[in-house]
C-alpha cells in the first residue's frame, strides 16, 4: 500500500473515530452491552444519533431472577427504561423468568406488564418459565399479567409470526383466553401475517386434563398459517390431530410464498411423565400424515420407565423423524431399554433422521441393540448417545457410517468403556 498507516491512538483519535461511517459504528455498537452503549451514547452528537438507529434495538433478551437481591435491581430498571424509550423498535422479544418463590418477588415482576404494553411491531415473542401455578403468583398478579398479554395481542400483534409460551403453566380458563387472543389477532390481521411457529410446551398446568377440553382443537384450527407446533403430550388428542388437517381449505397468497393452511410440517411433543394413559388412534395419525405429506414429528421423552405405556404411544402410523429420550434407571424398577431399541424404534426405519438417547445403562449392555438399530434406520442423519458402550462399538459405528449409512453425518458418543 502506498498510503502510510496512521494509528488511531494519537491526539486526533477522536476525529478518526468520529469519521467512521454509520454502518461501521452500528456494527461496533451492536456488540456492546447496555452499560457501554450508554457511555458511547454520550460521546458526541453523531454517536448519539447513530445509537438511536432502530436496527440496534430490534432484538432484546431479558432474564428476571426469582430471588431478592440488591445486585439484581438493575435488570428491572433496565427493562422499564428500555420499554419506555426504545420499545417501539422491538421486533424480537425474549423473556426468561426464574420462577419466584415468594409473593414479594413475584410483585417485582410487574416489569412484564410494562413490556406487554409496548407498542412495538413484534415478529417474535418468547415468555419462558413463568410457572403461574406457583403459590408465589397471587390471583391478582396472575390476572394482571394474562390481561396485559391479551391486550397486547389484541392491539399490536399485526406482524407476529413466532410465539413461545413455554413453561407458563396456566389454568384452563386463562390458557384458553390466551389462545383465543392469538386466534383473534390471526383473524384480525390476516392475510398480512400468520403465526407460523407456536411453542406450547408446559403451557397448561400439569394437573389440568386439557386433552378432555374440546376448545383447544377449535382454537388451533383457526391458526391458519401454523407450520411448526410444540406441545406437551398431555394436550394431545384425536380431536386435536383432526383439527390440524380438517380446517378450511382456502388458499392465502403472500408475495413469493403460497400457503395452503393449515399445513403443519413439524409437530414436537414432549412427554415428561405418564400420570394417566391416553392413547391417540393410529388412524388419526395416518389421516394427518396423508393430508400433510411433509409432516415431521419429534417426540421428546424424559425419564419414562413404563415400557408398555411407551409402546402404546409410539404408534407405527406416526411419521416420526426425531426422537430424544432420557431414561431414568431406578434400583426399584425392573426397566430395560432393549424393547425400545429392538421393537419400538425400528418401526420408524424409513423416517427417523435424528436420534438422541441418554441411557444410564450401568447394569445392561446395549451395544448390539444400538448397532442393529443404526443399520436398519435408512435415513438416519444424526446420532447422539450418552451410554456405557465399548470402544469397539464406536469403531463399528464409524465403519457403518463409512460403508452403509452415508447420510449419517454426525455421531456423538459419551461414557464409553474399554472392556479389553
């Protein structure tokens, strides 16, 4: 280069930084935490104007602690200030709450009400782990929060495409009111925008038998643009699956995208415990799969040790593409993972693509069963196993990958043992 390099730490360094283009300053400011952003905002008028660029404030993540602490006061103040001055720029809002243990702590979470009042063109809204069934949430606080969310959805959800209400644990009435508000915003603002992603895992309290309520299928039927749905297994019923494929057949046209609602292409069910046996008919799954040819189903199983009940849930008609399981071995239970590996999962040999198994198999060997499962699963792409396996089993898995399963591009194995 012909030009001599001039360092930016001399007497006129402010001039060099001040002459940076706005696009470069925005890239730098985007990496700064809130405290540094406030400091940069007061450097000069130019930086102050650049700091007010909407692109810097479109995404925001808040984490609210569930414990009283003088050191965590700033997170509440920061949220209030952000909602008041910069909330109009928000497009993606994520809020994670550490569940409160006392009512005094829950009262501090009235900051959520301020966030819900923001008039922002939100495209993505995520409220995680509220756990409203805790005793710390008084009836008044719970009602205020739900009412604020409903008013926001009625007023400002014109661009909302992604909603996550994971771990909210609502009672039946409040949960249905929220779902109805989502449906109302869908009808009010269509065809400009559709909610395509909806996460309702743990949306209802565990003691609520929501599968017996016919209102939930009716509400989900009205979410015409839904393509990805995540539910707790306790919400699943034949009526719900029928609602996903028996909705109206009108066609909505959006520029460059043609949507035939409801075309649910991904369904994720989370099974954490089996308090009561509730089996969906295989014919219902088959009907849904035939109406949605690209349907993909993911099932997450957490600490289930009743093999017979799990076998009645894993029906052959389910187009299962992803399966994740964490098994809990109790000394008081005679449970084995062999039926799962030998009989249940091989029936999805033509659809299973992603398999995650966390098996604390201290007292049984599962090496041969796992190898046979990998051999028969024709479309398997990713395999993650946390289990006690022999080193030779890992070598044989790699050999199968090289010679038979070229689609298998990722293998992760932990807890190997060497029996040589």
